[in-house]
């Protein structure tokens, strides 16, 4: 299984939190990372996004076809996020999760090391990991919007 943890791009400040929209810079960064991903993703990728407006817009840059899943939303926990993705037992699938900090960083740490830790992902950045058949977990890529 391959798992891509993608933090939503930069959003405006404000309230309510779930309705915050991407800034112009956030839209550019989401598009840039989506273009980078699109060139590398296999067909049949599963895309899962938080219900928050900023994650929905970030995911929409990659594809119009994605699932909205509360388990990766604003109050998500690392364990629940990985479970929603099917990590690490979903076979040959590739899953992109578009979500939030601190959950994405904690989920990346949990998937890579076996323990949740307060890792930080820059807005718009992603971590791509793979679980192999023999149980190894491999870091494929860590990309910020400026590198995409």
C-alpha cells in the first residue's frame, strides 16, 4: 500500500474554522502540488478529504472525484486517519489523504516509526510512504509546494 498525507494549502484566518477558504497563494500551491502528484499517481488512486472547505478545495485541484470522510477532519486522531486509509493492509492501493495538522504529522510518524510524534508538515506539503509485503515502511517522497 502507498499512502500520501497531504496537508491542505494556505487558508485565510477566520471562523468558523471548517469554512476557511484557500488564499490566492494557497490555490497556487494546491495546483502546483496536484500537478506534481498527477504525473506520479497510478490509475485508480483513492482520494480522501476532510469535510473542511480548505481541504475540499485542495483535493479538488487533484481530482473532482474524492471522498469526504469525517475521520480525517478537524478533530481526527492519527490512529483513526490511518484506519480510514486502510493503512497498512490495503494491498496494492494508493490512498491520498488531504487533511490537517497536527493529525497528518502524527499519522506520518506513527506509520513510519510505530509511534505518534508531533511531526510538522508545511501548508500544502505532502509525505508519501509505502508499506512493503515484508512489513517494511519506506519513505517515497516529502515535497513542499515550493519543490513541486
